[in-house]
């Protein structure tokens, strides 16, 4: 974890709870989600105050910082659950993050409350749902800032390439298991489709024109060190997401030259593990702009420079959506992207389709129920 925070079961614990509550301490919080021999908590919470190095120049907390906290909470509860029965010890590795919306900005000085709960298990994966609340400690006011769904797989501590079985959970209603199975099958299919279409790379262009894809595209090169990694020696999913958000933010800022904030992240797929010692290249490019939002595609490629037997490979990919803000925090119009090549025009139309689909979905949810 980046910083120490309080971790406890969500309901009814005193403020003086221990730093790490043992699993049994919160087993009674939600018995409906626990197996007969499983004493892992149904929910945990990480709390910490937001500091200046967590935020941009306008005082808004980076989306990547929040994504990293979300992943830390998910990794803790899923690893606890996967080790709740006797058997080979393991650590839960992040495989996918579903679409995540940033509902409200978080600022320096506020306290982030990140709560995580296991909602479904398949034979080899765990679904964790995470909510993030921000608290103004001066007034006590709280607001929901994020909701996210993450998928983890348990990897053996003895063999990093071995995926272990997940202890089952017991559902209070049969519908919960059926709905979880549908979500599992849907994300599994989408992960496979995304992996097959992730072959292209971002190439630099000399003297690009403003408002073009080439003008704002950016890359970050990072050497993976021990502080980035799990016990297995591969990168924490939260570290990767934070770097991806950083690159996407640079692309957005270069394009509109204003204060920008993360509005949402489409599903992030982790196609392969990134090991310690790898050099990773995180590349971002603008794919679509609406009147007040920008879609940025971010690709993560890993180069195992210390292992000549391995070739460079695509490790992760996602689409980030950013909005431009004035000094007063109001949304501003975005300069329209000018796609030049056929590939850029194709990606623009695909991005437009995703934008219209999400817009229709939001409007459908906003309609009053009869």
C-alpha cells in the first residue's frame, strides 16, 4: 500500500479499531455471503486523508490515486477470502476492472473511505464491488465519489503461473448467484475480444498540427522496481492503473490546455502479468471528443529486458474519459479532435459509438419509473 490506513469491517466498529482486523473479527457482519468454513469478512474499509501529492495543481485528487486505493481494498479482501480455507497459499491478482465513473471530485484534505465487498465467486475468480466516499472532516459531510467492480484470480505463492480454486460463498438469494454468473460470463467474453484487437502501437509523429491525435499523444516509460510489486514479484494492478491515468491526463491536458479531471474509465483488461525488472511503456492517444468530454485510449506494453527469451507484449489496455474544467470548477467546451488517417477516423467513429451508447444508458436510468 502507498500509505498506511485503517482497515476494518464496515458495519459498527469503534473508531479505535486495530490497523488490520483479523478475519474472524468481522465474520458476523454479513453471514449471508460467507461459506460454512469461511471466516473472511464480507466487507472491509480503507480510510486515509488526501494530501497535496495526491492531487493536481487545482487541488483535485488524481483519478489514478483513487483507482490505486480501490485496487488495494479489492486485493486485500479477495486475498483474504482465497486463503480462508486450508490449502495452498496464494495472492489475488487483478484481472479486470469494469467501467468506473467518477461521480464527484475529491479534494486535498478530505478523507477517502474505500469499502470493498465480495459479491460473486466462480471456480477461479472473485468479483469485488468497491464504493468510495469522500468526507469533509471539517463539516462531516460525505458524498459518494466512485463505484467499481473488480475481478481477481488467486495465484499460487509457489508457482506464479498456477491459478488456484476459489472457496465458494453462500448467497442469501438464488438470484444473486445467477446474476453474478451472468456478469462473470459477460466480462470473460469481453476480455477475450479485447485481447485479440490489441495489436497496434502508438507511433510518434514529427511536427504535428494542434488538435490532431499526434499533437497530444504521450508516452511514459517506467522501470518496474520492488516497490511496485506484490509478493510474487509482479506489478500491483493499482500501480499500473495509476500510471495509465497519469498518461491519459497528460494527453487530455495537452489537447485542451486547461485543468482536466477523470470522468470515467471503461473496463481495464489486464492481459498478462508484468514482472519486476520489466520496462513498461504506457502510451495514450486521443480517440474521440464530444462537446465537453475527451476519450483517450491507453495501452501498456511490457519489455522483459532482463530476459532475452521473452518478447515485448501487451499487458493492459483501457479507455479513459476526461472533462475540461474552468478555475471555478465548471465544465468547459473541448477543442474538437481532427482525425487525419483512416485508422484515426475509424477509432473516432468507434469512440463516438461508445459515447452515444453510454449517453443513452444514462438517459434511460434518469427517466422516471412508471
